[in-house]
């Protein structure tokens, strides 16, 4: 049983509009065998649960009195702590024009991811969704890969808008 935890408080980063994913992954990478991570966040980080599950961690989450969250990430026995990253599609030049466009830039996490995944569920195979975000969607990318969708994304020249194109059910064709 894990008794030692590395504590990481990402609430200041989130409150300042930042993205703490890199900070969390660095903390996970620094853990010694058998050590867990105690994370403090301003919301229940549900998308992080599947990312860290794929790296060999279970979780226990509880809401604090002030509405913030404390999550314990516990290493599972014998689990590998690495997982392949979701890779973008090789070339989107031959993709059809987007059937739907979402502007998620003014939404707080995890709403952009929830809204984007809901839109993909309503689309047909081969159709393309365009989503505008205020940060790189690090939690969304593994979910897209898991669901078999291909994607291309990057920051626009303004440096503040991340544009992602998602082709529904095309990941297998992209890999071939």
C-alpha cells in the first residue's frame, strides 16, 4: 500500500489561466517506486484519470470544503508507468472541409473537452470537426486516439488560439 505521496498544488496555475498538464507529468515522472501523487485542483480532473490510469495509477478523489479537489493517484501493482502518446495524423491535406466548427475558447476546463467529444459522437465516419481552444488539448488527444479519430492541431499565428481538426473514425486509415 502506498503511504508516501508527493504533493502538487496546481490550483494557482489553473486560477491564472495556465495549463498544469506538463507540471503534473513531471511530478509523475519524478515519483520513486511505490510513491503516489497527491494533487490539488480547482475542479475534479476527470480527463486526467484515464491518462494516469494508462500510466499505471488508480485514483481517489474528494471534494474539499471550498469546492476544490484533492486527488490521490496511487500506483497499481506491476503496472507500467509509460504509455504511448497520441500522435497527430500524418497529413490532413486530403481531408474534407469541416462539417462543424466549435469555438471553445471562452470555456473553463473540462468543458472544451466535454463539448468537443460530444460533437464527435454526433458525427459520421469521415466527417471533420474544427475546434478552437485557448490551450493545447493535452487531455483530449488520448481520448481521440482511443475512439479511433485522427487529428491535426497547432497554435494559430496569434499564439493564443489552438485549432484542432478531428476526422471521425479515421485513425486506422491514417496509420495504414
